[in-house]
């Protein structure tokens, strides 16, 4: 009975540990993008993964940073251990305590501290800052591994070697080094593993265009879990599993000594071959990465900071091909994530694509450079209606060029919702508990509640905002999740009945799932404009203007429209849309009467903005 109970308990533990991994592996072979529907067996996600240059680059960066940081940290940590071991008294104890602080310290504190240090020293965030950061937090782990071995070494043996004529260095490598080698190897492996696995410190110290697997996966998941991520995770799991099996192969006891000896030789060979194989793969990958990038451009570049999945990658490739200017591309999830980075000046972005109210805020804080229209002749293709509307946040049309426009509304599944949907009130209906998706954005979330209550979405009235906050807290038990881009995939996969969504996403989801419908509630909503701007600290302003001009070209604007399905303010591009239904879509291009109660977000001032964030934090923490 006890044995059965133990087996049951063990089975339950193993199930909880490995069932999610099994599900992930199965989904990596699912032809459907939906997590709830099996679409047949396929290998296309693996093929797509290996064709994804960004992920392959992130993989190379991850391995290179881990190898370099582990090697350097091992050298420095071993040297430090030898020095500390030679010390005596309280100094040694104090120094060991100081060495252990980074291990005990929160990673987020370490990450922010290193980022602030780099900014203060005017060090540009990028590959080098990630490497320096990883070396910094890996050194204590090496010391932790090497010190016990040093304490076990015999000082008299070292002195005896010197008495017999060996020099200090020779005596160290002949007597001490062999004894501490296991500790050095353990320290290297620990440092390598810590670097390979790190996300938080890397996130704070990385620059544009530099991603490791952890930061890349995080960025991708924030946009919605792509099937390629299942494939990548599966390969990572299998690789680790295979390596563990190979490294831990143990020859079975056998009567045949010769056979056992042969197996031991194989095991030893494998243990020697695996590191060499790893280095070879890294070298080949590095060479491929280098040669792929070496012919990319003439040395000119432009650093673009844009919303997640908000540009057709092919348009970037065309720009690079036609101009010879290399594009370093980085993504963000919300305006509120983007703004502090621009404000800090830690990274010099050349082109950014904020929303209307954020452009107004950036202008107020003198963060934007005035555009040279001589370098952007394609601005003539913009619809005058949107240029005029842009004056609500850019009065003289001097700092921004519209890129995408749209509304915020309700996307609902007609097979799950059988009543008229024309009001924000339905998002507070208990009938749809755990089947409602809200935007994980402070202004978008409050806009829904404020409009529902009959107020302006630009309200700065404390009483009105408190009512909106209480209203959102009241709604929270009904909400399945606060998401951003994931609302698209969840609604396509029939995982929710209702979701707050941008009109462009609605157009795409309707195409993927005919059971979905989009509506602008009668109380009104947000009409938004995302525009290209150039930060004041941009290092490549002329290239940035070339990039903006290229994106305003009708054929390129059409390419991005077809990729995004967000409405384009480019009048010439809209005329090129072949499908008449799409060209005249009320979702993408609503009539004026549909927008009579709609507003554009305004920047309300830093104090009011902080108050919004404070209230939003209270909503999220409930």
C-alpha cells in the first residue's frame, strides 16, 4: 500500500513537471495556430523558426555572450579566489561577504543599477553592456565554486615545489591548479548556465537590435504566442535533454573488462567531444552571422523603435536594399513602455512611432526634432483629413507623419454572444464572466470606463477618474485577462467571447474567424493616430527622414496595410487597394457619423498622467 502511494505521489509530481512540456511539444507540431484546435501534423513551424533571422541572431547572441562572460568571469573569479584565499583576518571575511552580496541581491536591483551606471558613464547600451553585466554577476558564482577547492589544497605542497626549484607560476600550475580544476570547471558551467538563462539583467542593459533568446521570447510572447515559440522551446528542451544524457552516460558493470573499458573510453571521448562540438557550432554560427551582416550595408544605419509586429519585415528589407542603410529594429508594447526610454536618453533611437497623446507629451518635454520636409516629399500622399486631425497633438504638422489610424471598439464572437452589442455595458455583464478581454493599457482601459459612464476619455476630474477606477475594479472578476496583441489570437481561437481591440486587429481577426464582429459602441470611443517622429537625440536624422519618406511611398504603405490590416492614412495607398470591400470597409475607414462621439487622446500633463497610472495600479492589484 505504501509503495503504491509512493508511486502515485511520484507519478503526480512527474505529471505536474512534464505535462506542460508535453503539451508544448504537441502544439509545436499542430498545423493550426489555435491552442484549442488540432489542425493536423506539420513541421512548418520548425521550418519557419529556422528561417527567422531575428531568432537565429538571438540564439547566436545568447551563446556568444554566455561563452564569453563565463570564460572571462571564470578567469577573474579564479584570480580573485586565489587573492582572497591568501588574505587573513577580518579583511578576508568582509571581502567574502561583499562578494556574496550580488548573489543575494535581487536581479532587478542589479539590472537597474548597472543600467544607471552605464547611462551615467555615457556608455551606449548594446552587446558590450550585456557582456559586462553578465561578467559582473557571474564572477561571484565562480568564486563560490573555486574557494572550497582552494581551502582543500595543501600549502606545504606548493612550498615544497618551490623548494625543489619550481617558480611561483610553475608551482601553481603543477600543484595547485590540478586540485582546484574541478572547482574552476564547476564555476565555468555555473556562470555559463546563469548567463544563458538570464532575462532581467539583460532586459535592462541591452540596446536596440541586440536580443538574447530570453528577451526575444519575452518580446514575442508579449505580442501573442506564435507557434514558432513552441518549436523553439521544444528544441531547447530536447537539446538540454540530449546533452544531459550524453554527459551522464555511465558504462554498466560487466564481467568483460575489455567491454567496460571500451565504454569508458566512449564516455570520455563524448565528454571531450561535446565541448569541442559546441565551440565548433558556435564558430560556424558566428562566421555565418558575420558574413550575413558584413554585406548588409555601406555602414550607414537607422535605429527604429516601433510597436510590436507593426511593420511588414519585407518593407524593411526593401528599404535596406534600395538605400544601403541598415535598419536596427526594436519593438515595444505600449506608449508607456516606450516613453521612459526616450526620456532617459540611454538609447539614441532615430525613428519612433508613438500615438497621438504621447507625441503631444514628447513635444511638451522637448524630446522631438523638427522634420525636414525636403527629405520627406512623399508626405504629399497623406490624406489631408488625417494631417488636419494630427494638428490636435502636433499643431503645425512639424514633428510627425501619420502612419496608421483607427478606432478602439468591441470584438465579439457571434456564436457566444446572442444579444445586440452596441454599448460598453456588455463588458460588465456577469453572463460573460471569464470570457472578456481588456486592453492592458492605462489610457485604453480608462477610456472604456469613462465613456461608459458618460465622461470624456480625456477627463482629468478626480471624481470622474475615481468612478472609472471603481468601475474597472467592479469589472475585474469578469475579465479573463488584460492583454495587448494577444486579444487577436485569443479571439481567433474562440478563447473569449468579447474583447476590446483596435480596428486594424479586428479586420485581421474577422478574416481568420468569420464568426467575429466589430462594433464602435454608441457611447463613443478613441480615434487614434500613430505617427512617425524623430527623437531629438537621434544620431542619424537624415537617414530617419529617408526611412519615413520610404514608408510614405504608396506601394510601401499598401504593403504595410496588407500586412497589418490597420487603416492607412496614405490616400494614394488606399486607392491601390484592389479589393473593393476592403477599400470601403466601415471597420477600417468608418463614416463620420460612426465617429460622432469619438475622441482623440490628449496629453493631460505629467501630474494627471501619474494619477492615471496610480489608479491603474490599484485596479491591477485588486
